[in-house]
C-alpha cells in the first residue's frame, strides 16, 4: 500500500483478526517464530532498554521501545487483573513502527491480539531450544485470555497431544475447553482440580496467571526431572509464579537479563544469579538443555524486540492481504517548515468533521 503524504498505515483489531483467519493461526505462528529467531539471532543490531513502567494499586502501564538501524518501534501495554470485572480486557496494547532515517511513522497497530500471538510464538521459540523433543503433554495453569494462543501454538508447532488445564476460576477453564474443542478435536483436554494435579506427568508446564502477586503457583515438589517450565505470567516487580527453589535447581533462560532481573521470576534472586539470554542459545554460543533430566525454565517477561518483530511481520502480511487502512496522522504541508499554515486553511465542511463509525473490513 502506498499512502499519500501524511498518511500512515493502520492495522485495526478487526483487520488483525481477519488476517489470522486468512493465513491460518498455525501458519501465521510458524512464520512469526521464524521471524523472531532471525531477529534474536542479530541481537547486537538492536538498541535495547528495559521497559518503562508506571505502577498503580490496580495494575501497571508500560512503554516498550527498541530500535535498529532501519526502524524504531514501541508498544504501550497495560496489565490490570481486575479489568474483566469492569467488562474490559486485563491486557490492552497498541504500538507503532517508524523509519529510522526520517523518524516518520509508517504503521500504527493494535497490539492486544498481536501481543498474544507474539507471546505464544516466543514461548515456542524457547521450547524448541529447551524442552525435550519427546514432549507430548503440557500443563496450562491460568486459563485466561492468552491461554488459547499458548495451547494452539504448542499443539500446532511442537506436537503436544495432551493439555492439563487449571485455573482458580472454573469459568475460565470452561471458556478455554469450549474454544479448544472446536480448534483441537484430536487433543486430550483434561480439567484439573489444582496446579499440582495439572503439573503431574506433564513434560512442559506453562504458567500464564494474571494476579499481580508474589505467588507460588508451582512449588519445587511438583517439578520432576526433565520438565521445561514456560513461566509467562510473572512480568512485573512483585509478581511471580514459581517457587524460588525451582530456579536454584534449574537452568534458567531469559529474554533480556537487565529487564528480567527487575520483573521476572529471578527478581528475588541474587544479582549474580546465573541466567542465559535466549539469543545466546539460538546462535550456539551457550548451551540449552544438555541432558534429558535437566530442569529448564524460560523466565518470560515479554521484551520489546518481540513487538518489533511482530509489528514488521504483521505489517508485511497485512500489506499482502490488503487489510491496512490509511490514517491521516501527519500534517500535509506545502512548506515543511511552515506548520502554522495548517491554521490558515479554510474551515472543513461540517460533514467532514462528523464522527465516523468503524466497521470490520469485509473478507
């Protein structure tokens, strides 16, 4: 899509959902995993920083920037666990992609759906490196808004055949089972009465809980040799899911150590606690799993590079499928040094200023 000067590509939530339907969730996730692997493998190309966070009694609001020589990207995202009681999602996000040579924005995008996609793809990228290749069973603890994406990614891309499900809210598990039955008719879905029951016998344990608390969702006694733990829910200071004793007995992997030490599972560990950044394993510079009975932990907090990759990947796919809308975000000036001329233009007709209504893009 070629926009007029002043226009920026816009990817709406409706368009992103339609894009997933057209491409197919598994194929889209497979391509996103590949894109993530390529970007993580060129780690030094990026100017990286831990995200900026504003904490309130009800949640957290965060800004996540990252850049390389060609593009700058950022995401705004929140985490408010009580939001579903207000009828809105606990996690909402949007972001933008800019050209580094001019600073001009080229894409404004929803990132609520895309964040769930990139989080699931990042989990798979890590599990490909760290989990036993024979893994066929996964415990999924926390059955909220991200759980379907984690389940479908691990089934579609890693061959998981059995899902052991638990949430303290039975309605969340009801929702998850209802959605997965239509998507995964051949996969065993087992409702569990506790986290301990869900973990028992699982090859992979994925935790994706929402409460902002120093919780122990998985204790050391639950973890067996050879398990891979995909800890997704602990993503801000004061929020954890794993017993610290697990970390002492495991090989721990992170995205960006300076950020993970602030808000990941390792936030309560000593500053010199040894961790490996995932890019080092991707490039063969550090070892991942060495033995079948290793316990591995991916302490996933979400990092801005993942959003950079997702923005570029979704932008390219949406261009192919013609699902982008032009957004008049920038001024169109005859003289780029004369911003004041905007105020000297004739007043727009009243009908041009009337509120507009957004509709889903037709298939």
